[in-house]
C-alpha cells in the first residue's frame, strides 16, 4: 500500500510479522508460551511479575501503600518482566497469566497458590484481603468500583489507541491520531469535571480507584506519557492536574512507580524489589 492509496482489507487477514513497528518482535495473533522458563521466587508470600508501565505501577503502588499503612503481611517480591524481550511468553509466566500481559501475581498465603492476572483484579483482591482502600459495602464501594471499571475500559483507547498511533506506530496518519486524541481528551475532561467536585476520584477517601487511574491519566498530565503534553494541552485540565500532584506527593506512590523500572537514571529505577531496603539511595 502506498502512502497516497487507501488500505483495502483482504478477504482473509494474514499475519505480516514485519508489520508491527517497535513491537513487531513481540506482537503476535496467537496465545501460549514461546519458550520454557520458570519464574523466579523470593521469600515473601506475594510474588509479583511485572514492569513499570501504567498497569504494572497500579499494583506496586498498592503494595507500597499497604506497607505504608502498616500491613506487614503485604511484603512482596517484585520481579521485572522485560516485555521487549518476550519474557511474558515464558512458560512460567503463561501458567500464571494465560493472556501474557503484565502484571501477574502469585498469592502464597493460602494452602494452594493463587494466580491473579489483570491489574484491577489484583487491586480488588489485595484491598479485600487487607481491608484497605476499598469500602466493604454500600454506595462508597459502588463508587470505587464504578471508577475502577471506568479506568479498565477507558485506558485501552489511550494506550493502544492514542499512545500507539501518536508515539509508536511506524508511520503517522492523521485519522487515527485525531480519532484517539479526541477520545483521550474526552476522558481527560470527564476526570477534570468530576475532580472539581471531589478530593479523590471516588469521594473523600483515597482508594484503589485513585491507584488505578493515576498511572495512566496522572502520568499524562504530569508530562510523563508519550511526550504529548503540549499536543493534548494537558495544562488546561486544572482539577485533574491538582489531583495528580496530590497523588504524586505520596511516598508510597513515589516508591511504587519506580519498582520494576529499568530505564532512566539509576537513582530512579528499581528493576527488582525484595524489601524496603532496596529503596535506599533511590530518589522517590
């Protein structure tokens, strides 16, 4: 297809392994492992296998917030999964998460290891297990769950939609960038209007809804996503920006966002985390 000709879909789609841009080596239309590789295991009852992308950061923030709140049983080992190298397709990872996406979590607190995948599921599981950051019942719980599900349903348009076509696609095209920029700005406006009326996303109390939404939308308005702040005019979302800055100032959030991070300055990354001592000398 030439740049000035429209794409005409074939009758039956076939996989062109070279047509994936930056992620051509890992994107594929089939599931299952590509190689045998056991997952490492540390000494704690929670074993997290992840990367410091927005979905991974949700869970490390949750663990660090639980520890900050005094829940000593929330100690965890966090192992970095390098998705650029295909670690998510190792047999051990696929056994925990058949969808081959980070994060994956093993809970060893019971008689049988419990495998968890999908970051939202992990947040709810940990919140219920420790009785923290999620109301037990009633309207307050419903509001947290509303916003948690909103994030899970909305963020793919930001990451796989806007982020991909604006920052990662091998060629830039006006239509998909405009289409997903419009939707991304609509979502930012949803949050900005809502945060004009509440201190935290689900009301007066900090919750797993904030932990889920902040890595995606907080990171965007703080200028940490796709180098698109000016393009999206993120500074115009004043209420969202103020909320993002409040969350960013939390010590547990600052720790959580550098866990399983392998890029950037040495003092701002922690590929693997096994105890609070691992943060010594880090800037967070």
